[in-house]
C-alpha cells in the first residue's frame, strides 16, 4: 500500500482546498486510485467531510482528479444524495458483522448505479466489531475494481493491524482556533461569531461550523450554558433535562423534514428500474441512523457545553481567564470562580459526570432518563453559588 500521508486543515483557507485529495495525496488519476483508505485523526478534524469529497473527486465527470464541486455528481455526493455513495455508521454501540456481511459486501459486488465508482464511507470504523473487521478483510484485499472503501477513524488502536495494513492511511491534525475562525469567515460567518465558534469548538470544525452557521445551534448553546446556574434543586434539574431533550427532539424533527425532500429528490433522480429499490432502502436506513445520531449529538452537545462551563470556572480560579472557552459568558464564570462553593473537587466531579454520560447514550440508554439522572446528580454536587444581596 502507498506510504502514509498527513492532511492539515490548519494550512488551508477553506475546507474545499483540503478536499482536493487526489492531487494532494499524489494520486495520479481519478481513474487509478487506491481502493482502500483509512482517514485517522481527532473528532472534528475534517475526516468525514473529506471522505465524501474524496468520493466526489473520484467520480467527477470532469476527470481533473480534484472534483469540481459544482456538477450534479459532486453536489449530490457531497449532500449525501447519490446512489453510489454508501454511508455506514454504528447502529447502537458497534458496527456489527451482520452489517458488513449483509450490506457492505453484497452491495460492493454490484456495479455502480451511474458513476465510475461505488464508494463506501464507514464512519467510526473503530467501532466495527472484530468479527466485522475480519469479514471486511477479503473485500479490502480483493475489492471489485469499481469499488472504493474509506474508513473514518478516531482511534487507530481499535482497528486490527490486518485492516490498517490494507489501507492507504491519511493522518489528520486537530485544527487550531485561528484556522477554524478563518475557515468560518471564508464560509460567510461574521468575524465575531466565527471567533466565538472557534473558541467553543475545542478544535472540532463540525461543532464550530454548526454554531457559526445555524441560529438554532447558537440558541442551544445559550440554553445549555445556562443550565449549571439553574440546578438549584432536583425539580429544577428535571425541568432543565426536559428542555434539553426537547431541543434534541426539535432538531430531529427539523432534519426529518429535510429527509422527506431527499426522498423526493432521489425518486426524481432514479426513476424506476435496476437498483432503485436498493437505493431507496439504503436511503431509508441512512435516514434512520442520521436521526438517532442527531438526537445523541444534541444531547452530547448539552453535556459538553456544561462540562466546558465547569472547566472554565476552574480555569478562572487559577487566574487563567484567557483559557476560558465560553468567552461570551466570562462575567458569570468569574462570579462563580470568586465564590467558595462549589469547591474545586465538586467542579471536577461535575466535569467527570458530564463526560461519562454520553457513553450511556451510545449504549442505547433511554435518553431522557440518562440526561435526567446526570442533571439531578449535578444539582446535588455542584449547586450554583448563592446570590448575596448588596447592603
């Protein structure tokens, strides 16, 4: 397999600059590309967007090797509406061996519906069960010549060496705050919004982009960042948990409406005939996974935002206010830091509680109960500082 490469969004003005991968990674032609890729790097470093853009570049009819980004093929692949792009993601905790054997392998053996290449993007590939990884080996080693498989992975150690060795490996770097701000401004965000988005993103371009470009995400951030101050009792905690769950449901409903249009668009593009039933079924399954993933992501966003608040208070107590993430709420952070309670030990426990709850969500726990339990516990260990009247 070809030598490893490194991609770094810190060196690009826009995301699309980095997404011209066939040229950047010394691929001689979109007609002659490695059939198996492994994109490695931290969450939000651009791997997922890069994978779909690679699929576009490999199938762009202009044969430039970089993908024009504007033709029908490119735009449908980038938006996930192309019948030859297959997105595979965990259902529950893992990607099962049944998913690989019953979906990926047989579909990979079929000819592309309309483009040169059929592309499979396996997200969170580290969550493939070992038996699923072993089942995929033969397809990685001897794939159909018109099939490309792209593994997107945060944790390389969770992949079998036999899987890694069969892939062209591309390493991604965590994106610096300044680079994220430049990317967002290039995409149309106001400078002040881009700056705040970059600051609260913790190097995650997806989180930053969502905040900068979606008013609903900004509204959620304000709600979630305000939760710690509301946790004065178990009843208040339950009310706050209900609002968080409602926010997740609202996001899911909005995405569900968008999915209806995608179904219409796919039907118009495919018509009737060979492969249409399979394409529609694949889209329906992807939509179901998307909604479950979105719900979990919004709930995790709430927990991450709350954890960042507690970390900010700890930072402010050490006179490192420049390290505060939630710069828009600096006065409130400083006020908490000046109070005796909650103490540092309680704040650290709160950060830990916020960090472990997402695991329960991924294990298919009841989302409402998981969030309620977390917030009730937080109310007991980190109640907000008491307001003292001014004499």
